[in-house]
């Protein structure tokens, strides 16, 4: 940490972001979870990562830079070798005849500034950047994965003096693929045999990208290496296998879930990267508005009731719930979860992995948890009537219960629970808040350009009131898109953010549930009381230049 905790305390108190009591609570949380005090403030949604960086840079009287929002010349970046940049967490982002501008996680590091001044013969102007922003910016050093693989094989040829049927460095190839996927913030790696070669694809921001073609003769060796690392049977080629591995990287120990499936052309491996570095999100980081965050905070400030997160697979439900659990995770509370599977460990939380073979289902596990004197319970997913009934009764008897369901929007969750056999009066009595979400891709800041949208064109897909709510009464308004660049793999997008709708169970909504009204009636009532739909939230993000109209329509599936 570049400033001491006492300095950070003074900054936060001066900005009226905390009082003494709240500061002591956050300090205790940081101590118990072994994270920095700055990270604790961000994780507990007291301030965003960028705004905290601004406050600290003001205190140090050093200018602040958001690297993701500036165009960085590769020629300037490569003045400083990648090894040095990564070691010191610095990056050169601009240069003129008199000076070079240096972004630094620790702008008080005079040694690296002096070294760069000697190397360039120019004055170094330091800027402060946050660590998260720096990690993303350092990707500019990356070469193409196919090129890196070719160089790796060429190195092996030079080492052995043999060209042709050499023993490929399989372990290094697998490590290279995983490292590239991690640096590209990929959630999954797909390695699949095709007729003539082996294709490697990364799922980045929810979209699969072809990144590498391996010679077909290397496919089986790569799959075998993955099996060895995952402790799977290397002699089994006709049955599916599931396993996990842990890879030691410079930034963290990376947990990876592995699935092997036999296909016609050979076995396919899918590796799910469970990178904790990318899970250090607060709800503000995930894109929730302060207005919606206040509704969620009111709900989890109660000692009982239910908080439900809904959406399809891959919509970020678990990440959002984890963000809430991190806020609730204090020594005075006993928090227990049952998940399938436990993807991310939270220090101080008791986490149980569902094991149906051993009879440990969500329902059975939840019964056992309630005998463990919990204050807060997280049920990974309410899948059946039995689990729904136990969860509702737990919420009714003085426990705060968090869970997820697969429904299309927030209001549909309520009749879904009654369909599971939960009486409407129990649903009305226990549910505090429901939030539905999707993940949308963010416009790449490196290649963002402005354009204009026309109201008449939008009305083909979006209702006029929704357009007015986001853009006002103008017939033409400015929006943004990504032109495509090396950093975003020519997609125009980089990173993802959530779109949310938060349905707070008010007295009127509770009455509507009690009288068994349908989802449309409840949704209309919630909107009349101020709920923003996912479409509304998405269009607000379009107006702010965060994403595109096409992306919002893609994930919210609006037909009219």
C-alpha cells in the first residue's frame, strides 16, 4: 500500500465516506480476510476502485490516470522491457521531446523513475494508476498466441538441432495456453480436435474466439498433459471425465475445473478458469447503480428474510451473491453456504460442496446447515420444491437466506416459488428483494468512437417511453461504439458489466403476491414504484457511453 492506513482513514473521513464506527468495521474485515484496507473499502461498496485512486492521488499530489481510457502507443510502451514493467507495475503511456509519462501503481518509487530517466535521457512525469487498471494495460505487451507457440517450437528446434518430428514441449505449450487465457481474462479454454488440426478457443466476455491452431499430432499429447495435471485417467478415452487442477502463476494460484468429453475426432477438453483476481468485485464494480445498491443494502441489513438473484447460466448471479457475502462476512456472523460446485473460497465462510452420490443434496445440506446455528445461509440454487420449502422456512425463522434461481426477470421469480409449492403468504412474508441480471460487453476504451442514433430507428426495437427515459426528448442523440483494435481483438468490446433490475418487496408488492397476482401485474406495480428494468438500466449505460444499443438488445432479448 502506497499510503499508510492512518492516512487512508483520514482521507475517507474527510470525504464523509465513513465514520469511526464504519472505519473500524472495515479495518477488522481487512484484517480477517488478509486484504489491504483499500481493497476492503472497494469490496464493501464504500467507494469504487477508480474514485479511491483519485482520492489517494490527490493526497499524494500526483496526477491520476485511467489507462483503459487512453490510447497507448506500442512504440512508447516497448521503451521499457515487459519484465521491468510487470515487476515494478509501471507502464510508459506517452512521450514528447522533453519527457515521458509513466503510470505507476506506486508513484513514490523513485528508483524506477531514475532508471527510466537514465535510459531515455528524458524527464519522467509520474502518474498514479490503480493495480486493477495496470493489469489490464500491461496486456499491450502481449504477442499473438500463435506466434508465441511458433517461437516456442523454434526454440526447441534450435535446442535439439532437429527439425520435423521433434518431441514438442507439451508441458510448455499447455502452460502457454493457460497463461494467455488468464492474461486475456478468459473464463474458459476449449481445446477440440478437428479433422485436420486441433483448435484452441477462449471464451472472453462471454464470446468464443479462435486463438490457436495446433498440429493434429499434438492434440492427444496436450489432452494427456491436462489429464495428468487434473489427476484423471490417461488410459480412458471413451468416457467423460471431470477433474480440477491448480496452476501457480505470478499473480495467484489459479484453480481450474476440467471437463473431458469424447467426440468423433478425438477428446475435447474445456477448462474453466476460476481466477480470484477477477472476482474481487463490489456491486458498484459490477455495474449496479447507487439507487439499486441502496435497495440491496436495505435487504441484507435485515437479520432475516430472503435475497434472490435470478438470471440464466453465466449471467453473473454467483459473483453478485459473493459480493454481498463479502460485505456480510464479519466475525460476529456465522455464514454457511452450500454450492454446486464451490468455485471461490471466501475466508471465514463455511462452504459445502454438493455431493449427490453421497446423498448431500441442496435440500439435505440445507437441513444440516440449519442445525449449525447459522446467521446467514447461501443456497447455491433453488432447484426443487423441497429446497424451496426449507429455504423459505429458514428465512421465516430468523435466518438471512441468499439464493439464486433461473428465471428471466425479477417478477417471474415470485410465481416460480409458488409453482414450487410455497404458499403465496410465505413468499410475501420472507422475500426482501429480488434482482435479475445479465452481463453485457463494454465498449473498448482504446478504440471508442462516437456516432449518432435516431429515435425512429430505435422505436423498431424499443418502446418510446424507454428511449425517452434514457436519452430525453431529442430525435437524434450521441452514442458510442468500438472501432476495433489489437487490445480488444478487433471486436470493439473489452470487459463486461452487469445490467440489473432490482425488485424491492414493498407493502404494495407484498399485497400483490399475497393475492396471487401474476408476474406482469407485479412487474408493472414495481415499475410504477420506481424499479428500472434491465432494458432501462442497459439504455442508461448506452447513454453514458459504456456499451452499445446492439449489445443491450442482445442480452435483454427485447422484441418490441
